[in-house]
C-alpha cells in the first residue's frame, strides 16, 4: 500500500467533528503523503466522515 496512515487517539466517549480538524489540516498540507485517516476513541464506531474512519478502540 502506498502512502501513510495518520491516527488521532482520544479518551472521549462522544465524537465531535472538531476531533478531525488537525487531521484535515495535516492532509491539506501533505496531500500526497496521506493514505488513510483514523480517529480512535472510546465512543461508538461511526461511518466515515470526510474520508476519516472513526472507530472505537475495542474495534481495532
């Protein structure tokens, strides 16, 4: 697989769209370097939001 993965891990139980701001800004700066973005947190696994997977740490 080409590219890199960027992950943000949080201790929050409720997802908030602001969690992805840093990942999105990083992707804008380094567009060619990012293959997949993931947020890992203690809430429920959600569908992709803005090309970012949002998963519960137990689902990893």
